C-alpha cells in the first residue's frame, strides 16, 4: 500500500520517497500514527532485535495486561 504525504509534513521529519516509517493503529481512538522508523544503534545486534520482537509478539497480551495494572 502506498500513502502520499505533503512535503510540508515530510521535510521537517527528514523523510522522502521510500522512507521507512512505523505505522500504528489505535483501535480505541480510531487513530493512525505514522512516525519515522527507529534507526538501530550500530551496537545493537539485528538478531537480538528479532528475538525481542518475537518475544513481544508472543507475550503481547500478558505485557499489555501488566501495563494496565
């Protein structure tokens, strides 16, 4: 899917055509948030990031319950 945004929004964020972004949907509020994708620090191993993301995906319900507690 392609979403076009005006240059007035992209320029201050240093984003251009094909830029990586993170998209989140808040179902409760019906809001879509688009933000520049986080850049990995050179010292962070990509495999570690993958493992953390898998952990979060697997345990998301428990993590969300803890966040509400």
